[in-house]
C-alpha cells in the first residue's frame, strides 16, 4: 500500500528503467500512478500502474516487444 516502496522495489528489480509518478482520478477514485519505460533484456517496453491509497490496483497498461 506504500507507493514509495513500490518505486523502490521496481528500481531494485528492473534497474535501468525510467519511472515517473503522478496523480489522477480513475472511475471517481484518487489514484497514484507510475509510468515506466525502458529496455530490459533486449525488450523495449512501457507500463503504467495506478493504485488507490489503500493499495488496490485501479489500472494496469503495458506494451512492449523486441528492441529493433
């Protein structure tokens, strides 16, 4: 439920990935969102995760593929 620990875990696990944090409203609920992009093991991708204050996932969007 702690957004800062989520970012720390991603940094430790993924390494060279850019992570931006923002706030937004999803289905009338306040959310903390994390947008990520980068290359991991030759795969380029992007993802967005949005959580409610109590840690419930409200949005997950991801895309990626082999680096060209």
